[in-house]
């Protein structure tokens, strides 16, 4: 099989002005894989025509920022074992030459590398990436090593570790929410979503944002586990001024109709408490964003999140 890494100059030689970019388009195809311990990887690819009528496979790959120490470095080996098919024909394998980038929700526009294939160009074709199931760590009798497996499923590089969220920066303590807590919901266009409840509280003379969140039912495999990522992109305003951003450290709780009394994580806002803060209402701002975009032989799927 003819397989060649293309330099930037060769990428510019791809047919068509729009194709002379090293950026993935909205027709990108995704392949996700997840470790049983949490975390995973995503491979994003698409086909591009070359000036001599052949086909280039362009793409990137990402791995989770948060994952078990047992799986560090495993993603690169799995990407090396990946295989790409088009209409049932194998066109490429070992994708580790594609650039690694930080995880992202939408890979359209991601800076990509390309590999030349022997496939003759034909519009409308879609690459399908397959990654093998793999045992990363095996539990030994009497040993402390966990058994960790990898499979092509889940939300890939956007998957978080399964470990309990640590008591991180700005976290002071948990307190029960009052009945005055603001509640807002965000939903995925494919179904399900999240519900956030939060309020301002004085703790040791300092202003804190206290809150919890829950998943809403109806999610599918493409959005499960994305709730905390949505909170990382959220912010809080009061009287027209942003007072907090990145709510990813707030505590997850099971879904409930009334959040009064729910034990909430409190984030130190870094400012002294003022009495007027108790009177001005909060605005909880959830993001409006594409959380999934992928093209398959069956068509294109785009999932959005918004309040």
C-alpha cells in the first residue's frame, strides 16, 4: 500500500482552492475510544483530493487531559494500531503520524496533517476508522493493579477520569443550598442535558458561589459525560458583571426537582462579601456550542448544546 506523509508544500498542492488548507472541514469523521478507567482518545479524519487525482487522508488525534496513570501513553500505541477503510477497502493504517492536538468538542477547523493513499479520488466517500480493543492493565491475583480495557465507544478524548473529583482550587467546603438558589437548564439537541443550581453565600467574610448540577435524562452515547465540560465553559454574572467562570468544580448530584438542601460545593470568588450581593439576582450562563459533529456513510450528525 502506498503510504506517504505529506509536507506542507504537498498539502498546498491538493486540488481545489478550498482544499489547499491544513484545516479539517465540517465533513470531518470521528472515531472515539474510551478506557474503562475513564478518559479516552478521538481520531478525526476526512478525505481530500490531490492534484494528480488520488486521495489524501487528513486528520488529527487527541487524548483526554484527565486519565488514569495506568493509561498514560497508551493512546499513541492505539492510534498506531488504527486502520482506515473506505467502502470496505483498507486505505491506511498506523495513524500516529497525524498530529496530536488538545481535545475539543468540534474538530471542524482543527489543524490537520495528511497522508497520501493509493485510492483514486471520488467525491462523497467517507473514511471509517477502526481501533482495536486492547487490554491496558490486568488485575493480578493479590496485586494492586486494576484491570483496564480500551474499546471503541464513548465520548473519546472528552471523557473524564472516573476518579472522584478532588477538593480543588477555590473549593472551601460544602453547604446546603437555600430555596433562593437560581436554577437553569441546558439541553443537547439529541436529547438530555444538565440542570445547574447555584447561589452566592458568605463564608468567612468572603464571597463564594455555591452550587450543584445534575444530568437530565435522554442522553445518548455521544453526549454522556459532557456535562462537566459544559460547566467549564459556563459563567455567572451579577448586575451585568461577570463574577465567575469555569464552574467545572461544582458538585454533581442525582437529579431532583427541588435543590433546596442539596449539599453544594462552594467556590471562593476571591473578593470580600458585600451585603448587596445577597439582593442582586444571579444569571447563570451556559454555553451555546456544537458538542458533536461527524460524517459517516449514513450521513452527517451535528449535536448542539444550549440553554
